[in-house]
C-alpha cells in the first residue's frame, strides 16, 4: 500500500462541502512523485503525518487540481507515544 504524507489541517472544512483531505503539500507531492506506480482514482493508500496513520481512498480533483483522500476512520492509528521517556 502506498504511503503518502498528509496534514490534518488540510482536511474537511478546507473546501466547504468536501470531506476529503487535500494532498497538495510539498511532502505529499514528493511522496506521490516517487511511487513505483502512478496513483489512479480509487486507489487505497496509507496516509501518515504528525503522529497519525490512516487508510484512505484517493481521487484526483479536477476542480482543485490535486489529489484528495477520503479517510477510513476505522483504520486510524496513533504513532506518537507520549511520556516515552526519550
């Protein structure tokens, strides 16, 4: 499964009426650029960022000019462990 960076601040509410996360940040674009196979609408990917991983389905938005990802809330995984003592 492809891994792509995302930022929770680029999600629902960024575009009114759209519940997807925008994948237009430079780190997202870098991850997309080096994928071994190009993304296609409907691909399932793993998004990561700021202590969070979640599976999502991607689609290219002609309207916005970049990839968008609809997350699957049942797959959210927190990767930061507070108080680890490091």
